[in-house]
C-alpha cells in the first residue's frame, strides 16, 4: 500500500512559517498549468537545482475501472506499455532512455496508473516524442499479451499466492467490500488474466489511454514554454475519446463486524483489521492521517510501544489510512511473536483504540503528530521525482494540484479532540472487518479461508 499525501520544501517553492510553533504553514510553487484542445493536462515546474528532469504521465484509471471477469487489466497494461509502438518498436523505449543515462518505471493502484521517466535535461525532446508515440499507437498483439500476462501472473504468485501477508490483505479487502470494485486485487485474479483478449486490450487502451484522461507532470531543468511547445506538437493531433463510464459507488453501509480466518503455511499468527472511512477529498482525512501516526507512526507510536515493547505481543505493527477516490479503508496489521495468539493481538489493539476514544490526545502529542507529518511531507520532496509524483497525486485525488499548497494548513487545523472523534466514529466494532492468519504446517491441513458476516 502506498501512502500518498506528501508535500515539499524545494527550490522554486516557498514554505511560509509564522513565528509561533503552532502557526499554519503554506507552500507555494510556480507550477505552470496548460491544457491542450484534446483535453491533455500539463503541469510544469521549472527547477534548475540539478541538470535533470522527471516526466510523469498519470492516467485516471485503475482497478476500480475494471469489471468482473477482466480484473487485473489495468496492471497488465502497465507492463504492456513498454512493448513498443509505431515509431519506437519493442525494447527501443528503454534502450533510448538508458543510453542517455535515464530510467523509467510505472505503478498501478486502485485509482490511477502512472508512468515516469528520469533523464538528463537534454533528452526532453526525445522523451516527449517516445511518450507521445506510445499514447498514440501502442502495439497490442497476441505475442506481447501472452508474454506480459505470464509476467503479471508470476508477480501475483510471488506477492500474493506465495506470501502470507499479501494473501491476508487480499482476503481482508475482499471481505470488507461487498459491491465496490475495490474488493478485487489490483493484480487481478489468475482466471481473469487468462481470459483477457487482444480485443479487450485494444478497447481498454482506446477508452482509458486517451489524452483527455491523462495528466503530464514535468519537474526539473527546462523552460516551461519550450516544454509545452514540444508537448503540444507531439500530442496535439491525438483525438480525445468519449468520457469513460463513471464508477458506481454503490458500497452498502457496513452494519456489523465481518470476520474471516485464513489458514495457510506461515511461521506466526497475524491479524489484519480494516474500517470503512471517507474518500480522500473528505475533511476527515487530516485527522485520520494524524490518527495513523498516533497509532503506528514509528517506534514511539502507541501500538508499536504497547504491542512490540511493553507487552511483547507483536514483532511488527503497520497502520495506514489509505487515500482513495472512493470511500476507503483504515488498516491495522500486526504480526504475533512466538507463543502469542491472534486473540491477544486483537485485545491489545482494541485497548489502544479505546484509549484514544476515551482520552483523545494531549496538546503536546498533537504537536508531535503534526511535526512528524510536516517533516515526512517535506522529506518526500527532495527530488524531482518526488515533486512530480506528489503534484500529480494531489491533482488526481483532489482534482487540482493546488490543494498541495494548503495541505499543511489543513493538518494544522486539526484539534486534539478531533482524533477521538474520528476514532469513535469510524474505528468502531460494527464498522470493522477482521482477518486472522492461522499458520498451517507444510503438508498439513489444507489451506483456505473461512468468512463470517
């Protein structure tokens, strides 16, 4: 799971701090926005700190845009986008970029798919040409589909089927959601991956990889007017496509705890919990983000201190308030120490949640949480890549990159009592899904899952 709410303190940006330690903070950059006639959005940030650039292309498509029987196609396409197009054939993209000292990569989430290139500034014209080529005319054929399908299936086996923690979270999310597409894994199901056809891929590409469904973010050593001129020339002739169908946000309200047990080969018991929380644009996310830090943000957080050090119940604790376009989940994961049961972990976690609901946090604790959030946001933005990613993320999740400029003020506005309020409102038992991992010995009882709702 990738945490997304980050910001920056960089060349070309100004962080305004008042004298009082609790004063609100602001960020300002000179991001130059531009939109082509075909709907392609461009966000350019000039920064001459180093003679390099990062070039991100964000497509507003992820696993939430898929359908039953074709899950995993978004992630599959992430791989297929490197298989060549009309002007730059198979393998040429990476060879051209790497020969100039650059590199490329990509990632897929429930909500977005992003591609990024890091390269010396003098390679900008080449990168624009190559990226426009694959958006315009990606090669989609039986051989490339067969090859990348097997790569994705092997990735699924490695990270989920043969990984206890991965399979635990897959069951957790599938149990927490009944109707919304967030219920299926980003990597997809094996049978669905096998069922995807070339025609499916071509239809998917035409609908979701259109210029009006994309945002390009550039950060680094360039002049915005020159970059926008290159992009307009390379992408301007690509036709816009009809808007993709809206995702139906039809997840029913959870009205009772859901539990599941996963039995599989593993060394130790583990426990994963999830509570339904609002979508990212909601005002509650700032208090929930600070609650994440309070419970699991570092060695001094309440769950780590209590479960790992004081009571010696857990070897690892993980907490995340996931940012998503549609109503999301607040996660807690804990791995037991030898001899500790999942029931003991559950009791220890619930005790700390109850303490927040009953007692909240002190002003001193709140100040610490806000300082940690601010520091982590700033550190994430040390590179061109970090800046570009977060400009694009804020644009994707809030519909406007300028939300990045005020996010620290939003965190600063959270009051001590707000953490108790969101904990009591969302982290309640009847809004909880809980999955226990029960280790099964190799060659012993058959692995499987049991679900109670």
